[in-house]
């Protein structure tokens, strides 16, 4: 995820900004830049695609950029591929305003169209440039930096942490925040802003956290904060006593856990920009209703966890569309002589966008005449570039090898795609559509509720961490979810795990169940609840220990059969796997922790699998 640091003081700003950005490297980024203001040299901007070293070399360690006031940024691409021109700071056309931004401006297309109609010319593909250009537009009208900022904030929608330099505002920069973290750092004769404390903790531990709607005017001597109405706000200061090395993982021991905890936010970022007036809107897709209706068949192709998203997708999309949906491992698809043609939409799902098997499947599908829609996290990746259409998950960088937030965002995006297609096909009743949209909106809060209640999962992990073999069973969506739960556990804990469709047990696998075998029974899917309970009874009769996962409303009933019950909030059935996966990820995490495994870098695995 992007990182911001800003400095106002008496020392040269550029080296301090570069050093601060280095501390934010752990968040992941694909380009970096700084803007520094000085009375003699005006507004200087340097930025470059690639690692911070490129920017360091470009500026000779910051030495070529003079001034004691500046803002810096590491960018993780969301709108527009990683490139020099898309890097931040973004400049207004008159080069009078520089902006760094974390978050997503949801209505940037509409504002860009408006400004273009006013003769403003854009250089980048970013939503951030819209902020810089809009600021200049208002600044031209009112001639006052703060007023221009307030007018711009009134006009934009979405999430943002902003650092803004005005060429005509010497000695100060402006910060603003809504739904994206930004903090203020206080020193003697200097001030900071930063997206997280790691960037500035070397200089000050005296900080205040900006609240939504607040705007700050930052100078070397003071930081004045105003609320959304422009009234001054007294900030409560906090003292940071974090160990700096822990801070680099946001205070968590492992990236995997950090990324698990980021899921409510990641899902919100994926979902909310694409919901408008109760409808799913994919502005970026450009697929017409006719094109959607012309597909007679959908084919989902992916690897690993992304394939498991496809497994959930098959159940959900067939339910929503009443059209055949196939799902196939990419490594199988490419050699299977698959039955796809120009009436088929192939959906390739990939976090990295670089998985070789998925890439090869994409090319194979295109060669057979199919159209390809990619669901990808890494902007500008190979799969994103070669697909006919791309939907980005906007989950932010995923650093732990085991995927968590990418899985969750892929899942909701596929559900939303299902809704959009169902609307075009007329295959969904209006009330059902509205119910799902309402539950999508409620999803981040429900995810958060699951994450706030992990004590029992931790306890169960401590009880079962030394097992050698664990089975996940479930039916329908619970089976698809079990596949992911089992993969998560095996890849980071090295315990042998298998996921089975509960109804299949009696065809062979039940012979492996013996006294003390742990069976994780997934029972969220209400239509088959009774059958799932019968399967629990069967394995219990062979001596299995049960950990069961169900919904809050079914938990009481399940308690009559199983002992260790974990529950998730009730939601629409198609969204149950989105909630259900969290306890399974957390269980896997704590089991691996107990076993002393290298959680972020499990043995033999790579984050991006670019070999066959
Ligand atoms: C499991 C995991 C892998 C990936 C798979 C596909 O936690 O991360 O199974 O899901 O290698 O990777 P992408 O999604 O990058 O194509």
C-alpha cells in the first residue's frame, strides 16, 4: 500500500523524506517520488518507477533537490500501471501544486471529464492527478490555498490521505484525511506527516492521529488542524513507544497476520467504489449488456487459492446467472483441449498477475477465440495487460506468501461480477439483488467483528497444533471454502490436510478417520445443514474430534452435535465464504505459530509462481 511522509523544518527535506520512505518500504510499492519547495528553486519534483534506490540515485541521495519543506510518496499502483508519469507527487498543469495521495478517488472519472471540458490536459492515468488539477482549478478561482483545498474536498468522493504542496504557499504544506490513515508528528522546530509512524519515529514519538474530514496546515513551528467546517481542532497527542522493528509490520509479528487484519479495509476498497445508488457499477470494464448476454458459457481458470475463489464462484455464479460456469486449474486447462470458443468468457483470477500457468491458460483461451476477463491485484501485471478486460482487486500489496486479503477481495469482486451479469441477463429478482448489495455494504463491518473475536480460535489452535493429519469437510459453498482452509493450513504449518465434499467421505476417505483425528466441519450453508450434521455424526462415531464452523443463527442447533463451535455473522448465503474464510486463516496462522514455522515464507513456496 502507498506510503506518505511530509517534513517541514530547518534541515534539507529530501534526505529526510527518502529515509522516511525507506521505512515505509515494507508496505510494498512500485514507484516513489518527492516534491520539495524552496524560495529560490520553487517546486521541484523527482519521481521514478522502481525501488527507492532509483530515486536515491536520481537525486544523489536527495542532494539535487533543495529546500527544507517537502512531501514524499511510495506508490502501489491502483489507477494506471507503475510508471514514472503515474508516480506521485502528481502535479497540476501549471506546476503550482504537487499532491501525494493514498486511497482511491471514486468519482475521478466524472471530475476528469469536467476538467477536460474546461481545457485541462491530463498527463497520467491516476485518480490523484485529478486532485492536483481540481485544486489548481479552484485555486485559480479563489486565490487561496486553504479555500481551494476545502472546495476540492467537497467535490471528491472516496478514501484519501493527502499531502499537498502549493508553490505559492511558502513554509507550509497541507494535509487532509478521510478513510485512510495519516498522522502528525511534532518536533522542536520541525513537523511531520506520515501514513504510519515508522516513517518518522526516528525524529519524533510525539504524534496525533488525524480524523476523517480534518485538514492540517503544517509548518516547521506549528501544526494547525481544522475540522470539515474549517473550525480549529485541538488534537490529543499520543506518545509512541513502539519498537521500531515491530512497527515495520504495522505492529504485527508477521505480514500474514497484518494482511489478515487488513481484510475489512481491503474488501471495503474493492467493493465501495463499485457500488452506486444500490447498483454494481464497473466503470472500468466497458462490457456492454449485449456482450454480456452473448456469452453462452463462463470458464474460470486459476491456480491455488485463486482457483479456490473460482470454486466458490462456480456455485455463486451458476446460482445468480442460471448459466453453465466451469472452473479449471490453469495448469490443467492449458493441456486439456478445453471446449471454449468465441461465445465463452474466460475469467482468469490471479493475485500477482504473473502466474505462468494462468498466463498460458489466458493465451490458450484467446487462441481458441474466447474473450478473457482478468481479476488481478497487481496493476499493470502481464495477465492484466493481456486480458481483454481487467478488474483490479485493490487489496494493496500482499507480502506474505500465503494469500489472505487477495483471496477475500477476489471473492467479493467475483460475486459483484455475478450481480452485474445477472442484472444484464435478467436472471435475478430485484429484491434478491438489493439484499445482496445491502450485505456487500455490511460485509467490512462483519469481517471486522470476526477479527475481533479470535480467542477461541487461538485456543483451538493450541489444542490441535500437533496433529499430523486434518480433514476439512463441507457441502456446496462449504466444500469450496474447505479447499481454501485446508490449503492455508497445509502450506504454512506443514500438516497434512485434505478437504472433502462431505458426501464423498463414505466413498473412501472415511477409512482414514480414527480416534482423535481432527475434522474441521464447515456447516454454514443452511440448505444442507442437516446433511452436514449427519456427516459430523458419522465421523464422530469413528472417534474424530470436531471443530465446526457455522453461522450465528445455526450455532445453537449445531451445539447439540459438535463441541468446538466457531461462528460467523449471518449474511446472504453467497457471501458466507467471505466471512467463513477468516476463522480458517486465523486457525492456520496460530497452528503454524505454535509449530514454530516460518509463516511469511513457508518452505518450498514462492509468492509469484512464474515457472511451470
Ligand atoms: C496460497 C497461494 C497460492 C496462490 C497461487 C496463485 O496461499 O497464495 O496458492 O493463490 O500460486 O497465485 P496468483 O493468484 O498470484 O496467480
